């Protein structure tokens, strides 16, 4: 299959899926979710593959959903006659929406490693945390700026990977963490300097690939089942519904109007200025713009 927004490569028992919109920090637009799910399915059916690695090309893993130009990339899924259609939004997110397509990582019987560098925020962090293991660069930035305005948790993995105390803190503040901080609080598995990231992920993938595929599938299933029994599916049903509502409050409409008239940067600066975090441009050295993953 020819992909528009991702790359798929298979070598040495590892399928590597690369989010490939580097000029846009790999922000999510159609048909990325569908292509991603297709690539995971291809990896599942490829008998030579035992491990999957997900990464982003360029300076970031993924900077979330692309809402440039008023989020009109998603009009076909969310609107009728130019107006938000809550019924259509619900149909588009329940069961077969973008979150569930990225959750193909969870359902895949083969272990999936997310290799995170640069910006991994919003829907990008929701996506990365669906992987089985997450290894990040120490200076990566993970967060959910939509916690402050214009969204709600989608995959729920921020909740399930953290205990109650931390989950409430990050749900209410939306503050970002560096890769090192995320590893320290148990949100991700490990953080290493960017220069060591690819080698660390490759070494982890090679070790996993030395284990029988059936054994990997069994151990992944039993852990996943425990979290499924804790209500993960219910959380992932409610999350996208709340996200749709929070994208269509009066405050949210003003946020998008500002993004359309003055640019996304202006809207983000107004939302995040009091916190002094996401309002910084990704080119200011945080994370270091020299940290680039080649497609």
C-alpha cells in the first residue's frame, strides 16, 4: 500500500512505522489514523515481524491533531452544512474513530515500542501511550495542552499509566513533562539522551524479538486484560464524547476563531501564556531542533 502520512519498513523482525509529516511536526490529519491501523494490521499478518516500533520523522514524534485553518481537515467527520454535528461527531469517534485506530497498537498481539523525541503532545501523547513500551529522549516534551481548553483525554492512557494523585494533577493542569520527568513518575518506561534513543529502542526491540512470538502475545494479552477489566473501553468511549463537547463550547469557538484569524501560535499563546510552557515555539531549542529523526 502507498501511504500519504506514514512510512512502513520491515527489517530484522521489526516493523517500523514512521509518522511522516515532518514539516507539520507530524500532526494528525486524515488519513493518518486509517493508514496507521492499516500498517499495524500489515505488521500483524507479516510472519517475519515480531516487534513493532512507532516513531516520528523530523523534529517531533507528534504534536497532536492539526487544527490549523479551523480544524477543517475533519469537516467530513464532524460537521453537516458547515456546522458541528454532535451525532456525526459521536459516530465518527465511537468504535472506529481515530483513537480506536491508534489503539490498534493495544490490540496487536505483537509488542509495540513508541520511540519518542521532540514534541509528543495532545493527541500525539494519547497515541504514544497506547504502545506497550515508551522510550523517550530526555528532552522530549509530553503533555496534554487541551486539558486547559478545547479537549479531553482520548485514549485515557494518562489515567491508566499514572496513579490517582498524578492523574488528577496532570488532568487539571495540563502541564508538560520532559522525557526524564515522565520516566521518573512512571508515565513512560525510560528516557535516554537523544543521541542514544534509536540504539536503545533497537536494542530493546532485538531483545523482545528473541522471545517466541506466542509467549509475547500471551503476556501482552494477560496484562491488557487486567486493564480492560478496569474499564478502559468505557473510558475511551466517554473521552471522545467529552472531547467533542469541549471543542464546541463558547470558549472553544473563540479559541478556534483566534487560530483562524491570528494563527495557531497566537491561540496557543493566549491559552498557555499564564503557565509559560506550550506557548514557546518548538524551534526555540526546547526540545533541541537539531534532534531530527530521518524518515
